[in-house]
């Protein structure tokens, strides 16, 4: 069978933009894809999963929200410190001191879904990373449509078009449907990675992800 006739290995990543481990896992996943050396490049699909589906549209003060969720600000800072170290190993900068708001992520999910519909996997992947960077490194409120329009503009996407799109409820039901489908399939936390029939929850190192890719691809004659 010719390579061009082969269907790519499908990888699903269930994520939320306020999950630091999702950003780390995304970097590890791309590293694993490069190192796997598959003849046919895998098809990476992003599945939205809101950690806080009832979060107010304006978000909440991060310190207040995290203190209430984790039993105090000190506990929250200890958890943050762990992701800072893990992020450095992955080449990522987490600047929690810059973050004032824990955002509602629905608009960000809708934007990524919208751009993904265009079929440009490279641009979609880059935007995915840029939204995380905007939040965790720059401390920007990614629940704000103008912030998202500015991020998208960095990739040649019309900020005006993004603002117009986000001002409507277009694709909102589609995003909610994807979230419910993931929940029905048994996903309870993010990040969750599905490679073939293998599902993995939590952050995984590149070597572990690459191993599953190779095993799955070998069984399908893609490697």
C-alpha cells in the first residue's frame, strides 16, 4: 500500500485552556510525534472540556477562586510551583504572578474550533499554543474576545472577523456537544490523550506517548 493511500493515525487531545498540564502535554505530544518518525503524519484533534463550565463570562479573581478551590492561597501556590518546574523542562514559562483572572474558556474553545474548521492543521496547532502562552506566560484574560482577536491576528487571522464571530453564538452548541460526547465516553479530567484504543489521563512524557504511537501505528501498518 502506498503511503498516500494510508489513513493517518488519529490522536485526540481533550483539554482546557486553564489547565497548565494540558499545555505541557501538548508540547510533549508534538515532541513525541516528531520523534516517532511515522510515515504518515498523525492527525491531531482537539476536544474541548471546560473545567469550570459555570464560570461567569467575566471570569473570577484568580486568587479568590484558587484559594476557595484548594483550601487556601498557599496550597494553590505550591501546586503552581510544580507546574512551573515541569513547564521549564518542556521549555515553557508560567508567570502566575501576572494572572489576575481565572477566565471562562468557552470563547477560546469556540475560536479554536472555528479556525480548525478551515483545515489548516499548522495554524490551528499554533493558535492552540498561542492561547496558552497568552494566558500562562503573559497573564492575559483569554475569556475576553478582544484578547483572543489580538492573539489570532498574530497568525494573519482578521481580528475584526474574530471579534464579529465571538460576538455571536456561532458554534457554541457544537463545542458543548463535543464536551458532552467526551464526558459520555468516560473522560473525567484533562489532559486526556486518546491514541487508537489507548486512553491516557494526566501529563505524560514524550517517550511514553511515542511508545504508544509506534505500537498503534505498527498494528495499522503505518510505521
